[in-house]
C-alpha cells in the first residue's frame, strides 16, 4: 500500500460559491491532516467546509464548519484527521473571494 503525503488542494473561490477543494480519486483513500483558511482581506470574513461522502449532494448534515468567522488578515489551521474514501469530496465556501483554503494530507493506494 503506497502512501503519498501531499498538498491536496489550494483555492481562493469566488465569494459565496461552493468549490470542491479536493475529491478522492479512484482506488485511493485519503487522510486530511490539516486544512488552513487564510483571510487576505482587511475585513473579517466567514467560511464553510463540508465533507460529502461519495460525492453526495450537499446538505446541512455535511458541514464541519458553517459560517465560522475569521478575522482580518489572519489564518486558521484546522488539524482534523478526516478519513475519506473514493469519491468523497471536501467542499469550501467563503463570504469573500479573498479567503484561501489549503488541504494537506496523505493519499493511500488501496
């Protein structure tokens, strides 16, 4: 079983737009070790993060963070240890286009 530690996704999505930060590709499993949220704006912002099993349509059950406030020009690191299976999706959104999301972890061949 090969394991690859890597940057899984990096994005600054448009304001109030859901964006799939990372999708587990075929015959892999993934552990998300950390997600960072960086607000590059001089004003505070909010963000959302969801985990959608098997690419399910987004519902309120999938959120692990919902409209969490992040201060101006600041970064939050979420050390999560989320385990994902093939086709699971991490989706992000923020109130401004000046918020950047980064996901770091390990992909495991199965």
